[in-house]
């Protein structure tokens, strides 16, 4: 058994990157490694809540801000790109110091572009070999693929064959040799439980879009007949629970509570983020998607899964509570039954 220290560094963009690192951190511990957590903002706070016993370090923020209007999403990202490039350069410098200071033997970066080293084995996790940005997709994809080459391995949380979850995002015609399909990643498990809620609403993603959807759905909930659990996706120091007629509101839940709530709920209303999709597939749940406006990747995934007859979706501005009736016409997501062989993946850190 190894007691090597492995740095696990997810991007702070919503909570998806951080939550899908939870099974990786657990697997590292189960295989005798010592994980060190590194991120910023809510992603870091969430992982600190999950793993209070582990060392955690703060990385510079990428300053990812969303436009209020989805149509300006890309321009907002371009405007922020100097800050982002600055953060990536700062990250590289910080990593060089940390490797010596904390005796780090390996790196697992979930979409943090500057977190790698030529000195030690470095892994990049992404479901986006192609980065969709509308008419600039070819540039953003080429840049991303160029960065991925700097890592020893790129782990894709999906299956290589069809059917798969990520579609053209995670599959190239001629993939590089360092790409490995590891199977979908989820921190949740399916459990036989009694139904407690007719509908589970779970929000995620950066502001202001998260808050805008919260306000819209809170209003719509008055029309829903049945028991609702509504998780706002706001990471705060204390958990808050509020009951308003048929709706139970939570600001956030930890993994164990979320797992129970997913299992106790009939249907799920959520964003079409990739981590959420992996969770729904793991649990075999029926859902309805509202993609984040202007986020090409979520829009693509929602369209792909609707076309495959699995999950319906609506644009944020068009959503009405009666849309949920469409769920019955769709098959819902299914578990691929792939088990991740962690000890094989971790051989990289043993120089094998």
C-alpha cells in the first residue's frame, strides 16, 4: 500500500467538478494514498465539508462569471479570459512550490488547466475533448486538446462505445494515446427506499443564473400538486431547512442526505450539467432538464438526451410546471453497469 500524497484539484465552476471528485478522493484513501484537496470558492468549501480530516489548499480563482442574459455568455467569458489566464499562470507557479513543500507525488486536476507538472505523474479529468462555444468551437476545442497533451493521462468519465453520456463532447475521431475512458463517476448509490417526495428540485451552477432559476421555480412550485423537496445549491456555513406549504427547502445537502433524497424522489428537475447526468444515470432516475442559458455544453447534452428519448427539457424562459408531465413519455437515464478499477488507474502514481 502506498502512502503517497496526491493533489486533487477541481475547477470551481458550479459544484459539478468538485462533487465528481468525491469518489476519486474516497478511492485514493481506500487504496492507501493521502489526498490533498485544492480549489477555491464554493468548490473548496464543499469538499472541506465532505472531508474535514484532509488537508486542503487554496488555488487562485478563475473569476468565472455568468452573464444575466444567456446570449452574452460567451462574450462575458472572453472578457474574463485575461483574469483566467492570469489565474492559470499563478496556478502553475503555486503547484511548483507545493510539490516540494508538501511532498506531492501525483496530481489529479479536474479541468484546472495549470495544475500539472513535468516532474510528477499528472492526470486531467474532463468530459469535454470538444469544448462547444458556437462558431468558435474549433478554436476552443483545439486549445483544450493542446492543454490535455501536457498531462500524462486524460481520464474521461464516460464509456468509449455507444450509447454513451457525453456524445461528441467526450469522443474524438482520432483520440490521443493518453486518453482513457474510465466510466461515469458518481458519488451516489441506488438504494431501495420508500417514496417520500413526488418531485426533487436541485439547483447548481454559478450566479446569477442559479438565483434567477431559484426565483422562477419558487414561483412555479405553487402550481405543483404533491410533495416537493427543493435544494437550492447554496453552500453556506449552516444548513437551513424551511417548509412552505407542500415544499421543503434546503440551502444545501451533504452527500449522504442527497443520496437518500434522490432515492426517495419520484422525479427530478435540474440543470443538464454533466455531473448531474452521471448521478441520474447511476440512480436510474427520470428527470426534466433546464439547461443554463447560453451554456452550449448543457444545451447540447439536453438536446442529445431528448433526441435519444431519455430526458425532456425546456429553455429557462419557457419552463412551466406542466412541462413535467412530459417525463412519462421518456425512458429516463440508465446505469451502464461499469465499475471503475481504481487500483489499475492509480498504477500511474506507482510508475507502472
